[in-house]
């Protein structure tokens, strides 16, 4: 069974787009939040959430099960998914 996958992305980020494409190509179900499309308090709350797991608050920030991967690292992502 696949671990839960959640990614924090920016809508304009090429690495974020590549991450989403990889997950889609591998038929992985995932939740994502395009942080730059949020506004006000919702955006502030999500940025605080991201900073708790990635102090640099860079994107994409990927959570696979209990593993955090920062950036588009295809091999690391595949390994965490068991692919």
C-alpha cells in the first residue's frame, strides 16, 4: 500500500511541475498545495507548516509517509514510494 503523499508547491516552479508529473506518471495519488495561489491567513498558516518540516521554506517540499524530501530528487522520491 502506498504511503500518503503531500506536496507543497509553487504554481510557477519547474521543479514543482516535474514532481507532479513524476507522481502522475507513476500513478501515485497525492495532495498538493500551490502556496503562491493562497492569500492572507491561509497562506501564512501553510508557510508556517512548511517551515516546521523545511526551515528554508523552499519548494517543492514533499512528504511521503513520514519522510520529507526537499526539491525534485527523482531517485529519492521513487525510493520513498517503493518504486
